[in-house]
């Protein structure tokens, strides 16, 4: 019988030392792997050689039955494929079972976006009488202005924001750096927050370089930011579930609706592959139709 916990720890060490993935990615892979290992234990699968593509697919089906989003299930599959590849690399299995599983790219669904009027309502949801109005308004404006991932926003430092010039320096997946411009609304909101509230929140916390901080002065984490966005969406009367990634989708979709070049949107989002960005061309069907009508010779 294999010691699954020990093997999982070795896999974690491999991710950190050999793959160079971020800590957020390591944490996600480990969470997914714990669920997979738990399912193996429940089926009395005691050795890696007993793992088959069918077993993996049945595990994914159970995740789907629990109501997980396709994007989450796809991430689980990536985590499992990485683990199975590791087992083959270190000689524990004779074959890389993960290579027999289909890629999650085939599962990609169209992202849910908001209409521009709904976004305006969301951005206007924080009220001046709220003690954290300046911070919350700045967070919402910054998310929509830049299309940042929630982890990127949580990782923003004070020195990463140049409000005089109007840009933020973002560190994305693989610690890749990109420069993203911001407009006047985000600049005004961030300026007001830094000027009127941030110093008050960090007064008792000591020196801290995180841009967005909680009521106790500690850096805002991804969960707190997600809850904040979702709460204001409900207050704005938006019935669908809305999180920071929804604003990322809106950022990309609304840029394309306005005529932005796909490659520019790819750069702003920090996508390594333009194929990832192309999903937004399917969302903006009205723009494709207008371009076709404008430029096709047989109209």
C-alpha cells in the first residue's frame, strides 16, 4: 500500500522546486489532490498502478454532481494530470495516465458578463456614509479598470500604483509582470482611498505595503474581496452571482465591444496564449455581426 499523504507532500515539493508555480497554484493543486486521494481511499485503491482514466473521470463526474462549476472541475483535472505525470516522472508508474485524459480546454464555456448599465450600478453601490466607502469604491473601480485577477489585486502594493501617470504594475501567473493603464474614475477612487482612509486603517498595524487593507490593517485576501464584490452586486439588484472574475470578463468584453484589438486585450489580461482571450470574441456576437456587415463585400 502506498502512503498517499507522503506522496502528496513529495508532489508539493516537486511543484515548488521543479515547476516554479506560484504559492496560490500550489495551494489549489494540493486542495484538489486531497479530494482525489480521498476518493481513491473510499474505493480501496491502494497503489498508483490501480489508477485508470475511468477512475479519474468518475471522480470528475462526482464533482459535477456536487454542483461545481466547469471551470473548477477543469482545474481539478489539471491538478490530477500534474500528479499523474509526476508519478510517471519519478518512476512510480510505468505510464503517464494523465496523458490519456482530454484537455480542459474542450470544456470551456462562455463567461458570464454584465451589461454596461449593470456594471455602472455595481460601481455606484458603495455609499459615502459607509466607513469603508473609499476603499470599497477603489477596489471595484480598480477591478473593472484593469481586468485584474482577484489574486493580483490582493497582491498589489502601494508602490505598484502610479496615479500621477495612470497605470498599475501587475504581477500575474508565473510572476509575469505587466503594465495596465487605468482611467480617471479608478485614479480618483484610488487617490481618495489612499488620502483619506488607508493611513487610518494601517495606523495600528505598523508598516505595510499592501495597497488594499482590511479594517484591522492587514492585507485584504481573495475571499474578502470576493465577498465584498458579491455583496455590492446584490445591493445593486444584480441577481446572478458576481465576483471579481465577473468584472474581469466585463473588462475584456466591453473593450472588444468598443473596438479594442484582441492582442491588446490579451496583453492587458496577462494571457500567455491569445486562444484564451479569443473566448471573448464569442461573447461579443453583436460586434462580430457589425464588422461582418461593414466589411464583407456581399452585403
